[in-house]
């Protein structure tokens, strides 16, 4: 087998891998344009209030690890909810925060927990909150999980109460609260693309939304019974797997906003993406053993969530697809057809490979254009894209540091 044949085989293999990733993104980007179907479910939460059964009660958890810069503002803002004070309780799990911060938090009408962990993680904080506190609201119906930097509107709980349903989980629309530089703007843009593809696009065809780590709402009893099963640094993906195994639908509440601080420097970006990439590998390894049963039982949502863990990050696709297109176009122009049948077949692919590769580039561009909200399709976006190559390089470097068995939490700092 000569070098040309080997390169042709690599060409075909890479094209198939990239095509599978891009077709998945394009399909759900197109699906996000379909008319809303309320996630394929009825608003059962409204029914209970119309029958006079009262407004649902919420426990609102703020896990906060070294979040002195943002936690006070987030909690004070949340306490302005236009919702009955006796129907919600704010719980801050203060992990390694300063005495000054804890003193300020203690002065607020909240429940303040101060655990001492050997290994800190959001999962550990949530487990501690469930098992080591007495809540003032008894028989709580729902748990809301927010990050320490999250800010919501005064109607957040009111709007959530209108759709909250014990048979579903809810993922709210997390969006950027800061675009102070190109990195933050691109991070916010990436999140909105994810919202279109993995949340709205899925709900539009009756499939479960993906979770995102904060702005999440769960049935209290379900969460209490399953929180101890979380043991990684990506608890949202573990929660997805548990929900999908039990056939619990995840609704995407697109009109309920959760403002989230985006990373604004390259070091934080790299740490954040390393956590996500490590979590993606861990989630894939954790979910694969259940796949045969999911296939036999037709559990489409579980299969889909497992496939998501195997997808190449979009920013890498955005760089690698045109790079491969360029390289294999050069390869096609430099080599001639061979005479053997196998080589002829591989050469025939090589001859059309440039067209196929550039078709993938066009499909990826179309998918991302559709997934970007119209309000963000501006000429300013092109200037911000200049920061992308350096960020992608950092993501490529992360590939050398992924440790599938590593469960330590990788923290990213926030600004005041």
C-alpha cells in the first residue's frame, strides 16, 4: 500500500467523521427554526394553579466556591423576586469564601451553609445542601440551581411557576450578561449557538433539551433521591443521563432568562473548556454501557445525549474543516490516478474529495449562521472572530491534558 493510498484512506475516514458531526449540527439548527411546540408537552404546571392548588414552592440553590466577587450581588438581586416570600427559599452553599463575604450573606434573609470539603465540587455542595440543612419551606416542590454569578429578573420564579411540572425538568435560557471583550462576546455567542442546536432545536421536534449546569429546575423529591449519584465535575451531564434513563423530559424555557457571566480572559477560557472537554469524555464513558438497553427499548433521548458526548467541539470543527479541505485539495492536485482497482477507487474519492470537503465547509457555515440569533448577526461579529484562532489553539492544547478519571473541580474566576 503506497503513501497515496494511505492518504486517501485517511481522507475518507476524516471526511466521514467530520460529515457526521456537521450533519448533526445542521439538522438541529434547521429544527430550531420550526414553530414552537412547547417541547412537545402541555403546560401542566398552569393547570394546578388554575384549580386553586396554590403557587408551587421553590428551593433555590447557589453553590459558591471562591465566588466572593459575585455572590452578594447575585443573591441580593434574586431576593427581589415578585413572588410570595413564603413560597421560596434561597440557599447559599459557601465553600472557601471569606469571612467578610459570609458575614454579609448571613445578614440576608437566606439559608447560609458553610461546609468543609476535602474535594470541592458543585455535586458535593448540592449533596451537602440536601442532607445537612433544615429548610424553612417544608414540602418543597421544586429545586432551582443557579451559579454564583447568575442574575435573573424579578419575574423569574413567577414565570417558572407557570410551567413547572413534577413530571419534567426545565432548563432556562442562559445568556451572556457581559460582552466586555472579544473573548466574552465569543463565549456568549457559543452559548447561544448551543441554545439553538441542543435546546430549542431538540424541543422543536419533541426531544429533550440539554442541560447546561445552571438555570435548571427539578422536582424536589426526584432530585433528593438522585443527587447522591453525582460524582463528577460535570453534574449536569450526569443529571441528563439519569433523567433520560427514566424517560423524564427536559423542557427548554427559552423565554425565562438567566444572565450568566462569560469568561473574559484566555486563561479562564482554557480552564473552562478543559473542564468541559474532560467532562464530555467522562460522560461518554459513563453513558456508553447503557446504550444497548437504550437501543433495545427505543430510548431516543438517551441515545441522542450519548451521541452528543462524542461530538467534536464546534470551534474545533470551525478550524479543522477548512484546514482539511485545503490540505486534501492540495493532495488531490498533486497526485494522479493509479491503475489498481483499489487504488482507482480511492483515487476516485480523492478526485472528488475537494468538492466534498468544501461542501462540508458550506454546510457548517450554514448551520452556524442559522443557529446564531438574528440580533447577533452583525458586522461586529466578524471583528470578534479574530480572537477565535488563539482560543482554538488553547483548546487543542487541552487535548493533551484531558484525564478521563480526574474528578477534581476546575474553577474559573469571575469579575466583580
